């Protein structure tokens, strides 16, 4: 069966749209759960939680650049934390009222994949935001 990925123009970048079956074919079960079902990995278990490598983190679903290692810091939360995305247009946010809380969900602006949440308790000298992101939603591109 041919790939039925479609791209549509939107807010300056091409949108990636795939069926659940197409996403399952290219993502691991954990990546699918996080990116497509808005799941989360357990704290302190993600591949990039303690990483200090110089890298650009891209979306595991579509490859869009999301966060640079220069914005990564150790928040102690158990998930990779960043002070800002690589470009403001690379992520989108929306209100998440699940699990009995009100939070701000962060997702990839290109494929809509769930990345994590953003909180207002980040370093004040870096804008005060903490992008709390699941490792499963990211891929590191070393040396960038």
C-alpha cells in the first residue's frame, strides 16, 4: 500500500497528516502512545532526561527541529526540560484539562504530535518557562 501522507500549508510550514496505521508503522509503541495518544513516559526513565550532549532535538514523528541543547536544563522533574523552543513557530500550545488539572499542552506545529507541557516555573533569567517534554517524542541529532 502506498504512503498516504499528505501535507497541507499552514502557518508557514507544511503540515504532516497520517492515519493511525501509518503512524504505528513508523513509531515505536512508546512513541505512538506519547505523540498520538497524548501519553507520558514515567519520570526519570526517558532517554534524554539526563543527556548533556550538544544536539538539536527534533520531533520523533516528523523531524521538525523543536529544541536545542542550549535551552535544556536540569529541572529535577524527571523529564527533559527546556526554557524555549528552537523557533517559536515549531511548537503550538493548547489548554489541557485532563487528569483533574488545567495545564498547557505543547505539540509539534508540523504533525500535531503531543510533546509534553509548559509550566511557568522555569528559570526567571531565561523567561520563566519550563517546557517539560517526553523523551519519546524527541530524536537527538548530535553535533548540531
